[in-house]
C-alpha cells in the first residue's frame, strides 16, 4: 500500500504531539516534521498572528504544488479567519485548543476526498517546441503536430498552448483570435481552476483547443515559472496531449517547461547561426542535468538538396544526431499560412504533412515503456492502408 506523506509544521508542542498521535493511529499516513512540504501530500501548518502573510506564503506553495492539500491550525478561529482560509483554498482547519476527535475528522475527510476523486487525473503527453532562432518553423511544427494528434482523438483531446511570450502567432495559423489569453487566467492564480482555464481557450473546428500567449507587455511579469507550471499541471488533467509553442523565448519559463515536458523539440535549419544556437542550448541543458538534455530532440527543418553542409557535419556541429528531418516545402507551408489551413489539414498528402505525422507518431509512448499515457497507446496517426 502506498502511504500518504504528511508534513507536520506545528510549533506548539502539545498540539504537535496530539496531531502526531492521531496520525500514528492509521498506518496509511507517513508523518514527518518540518517546514518544507515538497513531496508531501498533506501539509499541516500552524499559523500564529500573521494570518495574511501566512496565507500568501501558502498560496505560493499551492501554485508550486497544486496537488498539495493544506490543513491549518490556529488559535484564531473567528469567522473572518475561516473565510480568509477558505478563500485561499485551504480545505481543512483545526481550531485550537485542538481535540483528537477534530484531528481524526480532518484526516478522515482528507481520505474520503482522495478516494472520491477517482478516476485518477489524466496525465497529458507534454511536448515543448522551440526554435533555435526566429523563423525556423517552430510554430509551423507545433500547430501541425497538435492537429496531427487531434485528428485521432475525440474533440478537446489536444491543447496547443502558445507560450511564445509576448509574440505568439500560432492563432494566425489556425485563424483564431481568442478574447482571453494566458495573462487573464494567471492574473489571480489562487482562483485558477479547470473552469476558468477552459473558458480562456478557443476551439478550432478540428476539435483542437488553443490558449493564446501573454500578449500585453504590461502583463509580462505574470508569466513566471510558478504560474506557468500551475497552468500546465491543471491542463494535464484535462487533455491527452499538450503541445507548447515557445517561439524563441529562452528564459526561466522555458527552463520550467523543459523540466515539466516529456519531450522538447528544438527546431533548427541548415544554417550556421541556428546550429550554433542549438549546440549552445543543448550544452547548457546538459550542464544543468543530463535528464534535461535527454529530453531535447533536435529537428532539422527545411532540408533541401542545396544545403551548404552535409548532415554528418551538422550533426557533428551540434554534438548529437538529428531526431527528425522535415523537408523544405515552401509552397505548401506558405499557402497553408496564408489561408489559415495548416498543412496537416490543407495538404495532408504533402511530404511535409506526412513527415510531421510520422514524427508525431514516433513521440507517442511505446507500450511497455513504463510511461503510461492514458488513451495514447496504439494511436495510429499514420494511415497505413
Ligand atoms: N518545412 C518548411 N518548408 C518551407 N517553409 C517552411 C517550412 N516550415 C516553415 N516554413 C515557413 O517558414 C516561415 C516561418 O515559420 P514559423 O513556423 O512561423 O517559424 P517560427 O515559429 O520558428 O518563427 C513561415 O512562412 C512558414 O510557412
Ligand atoms: Mg513562431
């Protein structure tokens, strides 16, 4: 049986002892003491006089760990304190003096909630797409990949998240101009839930959902690694696949997405400056951690016969093989953009669309890989008839 880890952060000794004694009655719980609830599922925290400060701190914690449940204990248990706690998303409150029956009731309510929340949330396959520089085809790839998956899934199966901040133009490729964007929904992160998230998305006729990037310069501070990881974590429970267009934005938010993604496609062209940027980013990621670098798959876009370098030379320059090569298909790609009909939909038989569908297929988790992604195994994006 998997035990539930509980972090107990309570200074008043007799309150702490009572809580630990109640937790010890049920072997489901695995208590630990401390003020760092990373990895815990339930965090029991005592709050003294500075309630607002503590709630702000806890809101930040919840943004970091959206699945963490928090129980507060405090000597102040007047109605305004309780309302503030509820407003901050704190579901459990233990007024002091604390009685064992109240602690047991909170623990029982927590367990009931966990069991009633079945089935477990979907964990979407998350694919980041970034360009080695502007204009290399990152958005073309992100949009068409998302559509390739959506074509094989029920309506609303795939989210295209535009995180090319603030110049995302994926909506243009789909002929969509949503009213709301990422900034609207992270403006008050504590209120963000799946309903609000869904309301900010636009629906494409293919069934794809699209969430626009933070578009206003004054909203840029709203896009933080914490707020974006909260959005992603919520969205992962709602979709089978999430494709994120990061444009050429290399910053803290991108590094967070790299950490959270299953795969990260780094798009380059056969040009020296792009290859240089690709090599320096993969080099930086390896320095941070080999796990991060392994997620990066370099895609060579616009492959053509007259490329100035051989594939072998380009691979030597970036220090790794290209994961996939996409043909140069100027006519098809250009027309697609002009008419707002991406190649996978408008020119499905073109070499470019075929190569993108095959790439999409290859990124799906393989049976037996241990990376279970609900509903994605066995998906055939490629018509083999
Ligand atoms: N494989 C390709 N062949 C020909 N043209 C392409 C290809 N991929 C992208 N393009 C074109 O390159 C231009 C830039 O593409 P875009 O996806 O907007 O790049 P980015 O998002 O990296 O800035 C667009 O006009 C697009 O039609
Ligand atoms: Mg782009």
